């Protein structure tokens, strides 16, 4: 029993000292701090009925965002083949669901997210829930880092001789500086997070989670740099089931 | 000396800026301007010198530390008092000493996670501007 307790403490110590643990704590602290402040303001004499209504909506959307992150963290910790089976998934349906879920947050922030063109019924081999979470992650990221009024665009295309389905989330703003671009690529390739005090732009926790989810689906994430923004993409295997009909 | 008339809020969270700017305007009757990054903040300061800046250090893009450096490089901007508002006040204290903060014109620290609405008012009203 003592050996078990010692080994358990050692494991816990390793966990709390891991950079990702601190990063996750900070990423959760920000929305919780905002929720608290909004609640204080809504409760004050300074807030008009319109202010209160808008503030309550902001509290709801911020808490939903924080819950998405905590759920993603839990799922990342519990990833195993048996829990997340793969099946043919209609790409267009997933994209519609993602837009429907995150659009209220976009609208509340004065932005918009749209589907790029008509969604053909392209089937991919994925886990429905993990696929949706990766795309929500990308869309959440685009909301925070896109800088123009141009709507963020969600797209689906077949490529690599129709062997892969590429889901793309395109945001618009200034081009990512070269130094940040290289750091971002490194985070995606190596799954790195960085401590809060050293972050030039973000912690990379979202990318780490997206990468782990993608790996469970034998998929890959990546990013394309444009002169006016970036596209974060997820390449998933195309399903041959439609070809058999 | 005069009381605070112009406040500049610098933070990358638009909803935080929205409620705080409304609240300070209503409670203090001040002119409150918001900026979501250091570049916007400097641009505003070029046009209209604020009496005090409330600044989040850890922002996306050009962060608050870069802005503090930039302000110190101009004689007029270096005199503007700064109140740091952050969710990571412990990290700030680990990184820099109080003496170092003072050299950057920092006159106060507010922990966004625990500050009350009255704390924001107290911090700003304690700053007196020399004319």
C-alpha cells in the first residue's frame, strides 16, 4: 500500500509540475474571471436592464466556452481506442453542426462564421465527437485571432486523389509574422505548450488538444499561412462507402 | 493637481473592456477609451494623452510588457501612470520587483480574479495627475 501511495504522489507531483497543467489552469482562469466580473457588473446599480440582459448572454457564452475546454481536457486525458470508435461521417452535417453551435458566440462578439460554398455529402472516417471538437477548437481560435469584419469560413474539400477530406477554418487578418509562424508550426509538430508568462500570443493548449484528437482518428492537423490570415485544417481519411453504392 | 479625466483601458478581451469602460464612465464621469492591443494603445496616446492607463500585461499579439517599454522610450508617455490589471498577478510579481515596476510608471496592481468593482474605482481615484 505504501509503495502505491508513494507512486501515486510521485505521479501527482509530476502532473502539477507539467507546463501543460499550468497552462490549462490559466486557460480556465481567464473565462472564469470574466464570468465573475460580468456577474459583479450585472449586480451593480450601474447596469441598465439592457446591460444586464447583454451581460447575462455573455456569461452564458463564456461559461459554455470554458466547459468546452474542460470537456476537451477530460477527453484528452482519457483517450483510448476503445472509447472513440471510428465510423463514416457526413462532413457537411458536421460542419453545419459546428457553425450552429459556435455562431451565437461569434454574433455576440460582432463577428460571423459561415460555410464556404455548398456542402457536398462527402463521407470521412472519423469519430463524430472528436471531429466536431477539433473544428470547434479551430473556430474558437479563429474568433480570437481573426482581425477583420470578414466572416470566418468553414470548408470541406476532397484532396490527395480523393483519399483525404480536408476540413478548413479560414480566418482573415494580418499575415502571421514569420517568427510566430515557425513557433506555431513547431507547436503543431511537437505538441508543445508554453508557460503563461512567456507566451507571445497563446499557450498552444488548443493545438495540443486538436493534435491528440486528430491522432486518435489517424488524422492530421496543419496550418496554412496567407497574406491576409490563416487556414487551420484537419485532414481525415475519406470513406469509400459512397463509392460502393 | 487634477482628478482623472481620461482613462485608457488596454486588454485583448472585448467583453471585459465593454463592461469596465461603461462602469468607469458611469461612476467617475470620465472619458474612457479602449484598446485591444499595444499598437492601438500607442496610436491613441499619440492623439490624446490619457491621465492613467489600465493595462493587461499578457495579451495576444504585442503584449503589455512591450507597451510599457514603448511608453518609457518617450518622455511624455513615460509620465503616464499605469495600473496593471491581470489574471496572473502572481506571475507578474515573480517576473519583476516592485522597484522595477515603478521604473515603468506602474503605480498599482489589480488582480482581475479577486478585485471588486470598488477596487477599480479606488485604484483610479488614488492616482492624481500633476498639471
